[in-house]
């Protein structure tokens, strides 16, 4: 929320307040002015609210009704009202005789009572009007909330479609990246390479460089049980050594980042255990070179197994399960 | 030089804004002049009941002479008369009745000041809207220097105060906004005036850790200091804060210092500590992240100045022109007008350390520049020196004007300033003056960008 950069001694409170107001506008999304909201509440209420439930012209109608009915006009009663007159002489005379009148009875309680009554009438009238105002304001607030909900729904839809798009894009990018020879230093000197096991392919590429197996990690939507890949052929052995919390299901998990490492942390599910979508043939070893065979013992767990030979220098893109990459 | 300070209440334990202001000024000016305080026996500002003994006493080395209040305020009567003058067309007589009803009605004080005025060079009168201020200013305009402590309320729109502002020797304003408002309401531009405000006895050293230990408050917090009252914007503050606390569970706590007039929400993050002495108050300010000032009407917020003096930023209600103006001029506080702004500004001050520190530093510098005691004292002394040299304007009153109409009147009497006279008996009873609130609405509002303070 707070992202003001404070430079040396130059703090401008008005500038900060402008930033705060700008941010409030951003957060609100479409920022309607009060007038616009009122206009919407009055004119287009039926678009947001159930027109049967609430009337946008509530206040106007109330005023119309009030004007049309013969409501008794309130009176104001002050200490001078009893003695008031339009004729100055009469007024003067009454004032003059006022002390004599007070000899007969005390008008003060009467004046006070009527004054209180007048205030009560006024307060009643005001509160009646206020309750309609309140209802009217509630309608406006409801309209505002309706607009906001609509905005939020739109934003949510837009965000979810963007998320889907980004996901597809990420998978597509993972599929098209190509291996650049020499970008990763060999992990072991070529001379020190153990003899390839029968069935294993040459670990040197055409230029004689050692090729590291590259495992790409895929951040896909996980479904419950997806991590348990031991049932898939070719990955079963690896999976048996991994555990879910360990993150890598490949015994030979290579946590060092290679060219194709998308920067995922090592606890991301290994590419080898990409979930196998039902209906999609699981690539077998040698088919796409993507399913890493278990590394020969002695290599340790740190070195990832190499892709199958016969693929040439480039690593064939791993077909995304179900999506084809 | 001998000065009289006339104020509605006075005492070491009286902490109303204007009263504290008067005490600070009296104590500071006593270093440069002989100061005597003339006040009432009241302690309670609602009833003006005579709680203190009549006579002379010493308060922090200042001679204080107290006079009894003739009658207590009757809230019902006062309310009725307030409605009359603030909301309806009324007469000068109505305004005078309202003034008498508001109190503190203390004719003995007024008589004494009039009789003893020759013993004083100047008479400093605090709080223009009360009985004592109006009557004393009218009796001794040639020596009256008014410290209005005016807020933006309908009282400023009453016609009886215009001649007072136009007829006294000088006006010591609290803020440029107050100055602009009074000048617009009364047309007293020609009366010597200066924006002074008031300093504060901020300790050199505070102990925030002691405060935290004593009150068992260990989380970061924002503090509010003052009367916890709806008129001070506290209801709105609670509403905003509770929403903020629901959104930010780890956000700042709210510490409230002062006596409560309204209910305080029961919330684990809201701590009400009641009225605290100065030491605890300053330690609380030092321990806080910021001060919140939710008041809509202020003539000058002393507690905001104290927060700035201690290097703490202020989050103020932007609907109060004075507070907003001070925040902008000092570059030491943010302001809000609605919840969204409140929460954003509060979060910014809470989470952005450099911003908080910069605003605090600016506040400290602003306080030193405008509200340090030497600055305040100098402004008063300069004004007195200027008034002593001043050739009094011909015709008495500084500016022409009369009740409601603005026409010329006034004159000299034995070389003295003479206040514009009240209308005659009949004219005083003519109900033709506009409601105070209507007059107030016509007075321009808004903060002043530049000014002395």
C-alpha cells in the first residue's frame, strides 16, 4: 500500500495526499463521482437492483406526497409570541401590561410547554424527512455496491482468463526452448565417465561435450494424488526414492540450474513426474528422451541422468501431459 | 509594563484549550512584565458554578484574582437562545440575551477591570465568545488586546462581535485561517493583528519506555489526546479505526488520553487511559507512532504542536481548515476526509518509516520556527511595543462598522478608543439580523497556504 519514495528533505504533504487519492481511485477501479452515482441511482437503478423492490424516485415521491397533503404547518412559539401583534401600539400596550397579567397567572410554563411542543413537531417533521433521506441514501449505497460488485466480477473474469493464458504461454515456452551446447559446464570430466550401462545411450553429444540431463520443472495445477507417480512406468524407481515433502521425486534430482531450469525451486515436482493425463500416452524411455532413466549407481544423486541418445544435440521438447507442449 | 489577563477560568488543574493557553501566556509574559490574572470562581465550563473561593491567590507565581459568577448557566435556556440566534432571524437584544445565558456572567469582574484598567498597560482578553470578553472589551477598548481562540462556528456570525473585533487595540490570532475568518466576518483588517499561537512546555527528555511499562502497552500505537467527545470528531475516529483494525490485524493500536464524554468501543486494540498528567502525556506522545486529531473545529491544536515538538507526525481531519493548513504549511502531517483516506494515510505513516521520520523532523522544525517560546514571547512584546508607539486612529475605532450593516460610527472620548455604540433601545429589539449560521456559510473557508504559522 505504502510506496512513497522519500527523497532527502523534500517531503510534500500535498503531493503525498494526491498520491493517496490516486491510489484510492485505482483501487476502486472505475471511480464514479458522487453526482454520477446519484445519477445512476436515480436513472438506471433498474439495471442494478430489482425495480420491484425499490424505487429510484423514492425521495421525489415523498416530497410530492408531502406537498400535496394538507399537513398542519408547524408553529414557532417564543416568549414573545403571546404578546405579538402586527400593530406596534398594541404590542407596546401588551408589553406594558405584561407585569399586571403576571399578577393573575404565570404564563411561563405555558410558553415553555408550547415552545417544547413546537420543537417536538419540528423534530418529528425533520426525522420523518430524514428517514426518507436515509432510505434514499441506502438506495444510493446499494447502487454503489452493485456497481462495485459488477466491477469486481469483471476484474475477476479478466484475471482468471489472463491466468489461463499465462499458464498456456508458460507451457508453450517450456516446449520450444532449445538446448545450447556448452552453456552448462560438464559436471564430470569426460574421462571419468563410467561406462555406459547397456541400454544407456552415449552421454557425449556430437561435439564431444558432455551433456547434462536437463530436467525441466513444470508448475502445473496439481491435483490431489498427482505427486504419486510411482505407478507410471519409467518413473517408478525414482518415485520410490522421493517423498512428497522432499519436492523432487527423482533420485537424481539436480538442484543446480541448467539452461532449461525455469528458475523453479528444487521443491517443484520434477519434470520426470509430470502428471500423466488420462488418455494421453505416457512417453516411454527412448521415445522422447524426456523421461529420465534412473541414473546408474555410483553417479550419486546429484547428477541428473542424460537424455537418450539418438535424439541429436537438441533435447526434444517434453510433450506436456495432455497439452502437447 | 503591567499586564492583565482576563480569562473565563484559570488554574493549574484547568486544562481547557483557551484556559491552558491563557495560563501559558501569563506565565511566560511574567518574565517580561508584571502580570495579573483576572478570572471567575468557576471550574466547570458547562455550569460556571462557583467552585473556587473569591479573592486573590498565587498560581505558579502569578497573582490570580477571582470574582464570583452571578448566575449559573441553564442549559435549556441557553439551548433555546442558541437556536434563536444561530438558526433564525433575530435581534441584537436576542444576541445579548444569548451572551448572558452563555456566561460566565460575572459583572463584578467586568466592573473591576473597568476600574483598575488605569493600572495596566494592556489587558489581554481570551475567548471572544464569552460574556467576560465581550463586556471587558467594550469597557476598555483602548487597552484591550484580544486573543479570540475562534473556531468556525455560528457564534462568529453574530453581529455583537463585529464591533469588538473592530474596536480593540490588537488581535492575537492563533492561525492564518482564524485570522482570515475573523477578518471576513468583522472587517477588522485595519486592526493590528499577528498570528501567534502558543508554545508548550515540552520536556527536553521523554521516557517512552517508562510509559509502555506503566500502562502495559507494548505494541506500536497511534494516540489521541483530548476530550473524547463527538464534537471533537471522536465518533468518526472510532468508526474509522474499527474498520481499519478489522482490515489490518497487525496495525497500530489506538491509545486514548482524556476524559470520555461518549462511549468508547470495547476493542482489544483500543486503550483508554483517562486523564494523564503532563509527564505521562509527553511520554505517551514520544512512545507513539503518530498523533490523530479528528476534530472538525479547532482554533489551534496545542496537542498537535506538542506532537510536532516531539517529532511525531500528525494525522488530522482535513475538514478542519486550521489543522489541514498546519499540516500543509509544516509538511509534518497527513489528513483525511473519509475512511479510505484515513486508512491509506494511517497505513502510510505506520509502514513507511522514512516518511514518518521526515514528517516528524519537519514538525520539529516547524514548532521551533513558529511556536518556540522565545518566538511567541517576542511576538507579544513586539505587538505591545508597536501599540505603545501607535498613533491612535482618528475617530477612535480602527475601522468603520456597525451592527450588521457595516456603516461608520465611533468617536474619541478623552483620547481613548471608543467602541461602536449599541443600537438604541428600539433598534436593538428589531428582529432583522440574519441567523449566525447563514452568516458563517457566507464566510470563505479553506486552509491558507502561506502564513506566519
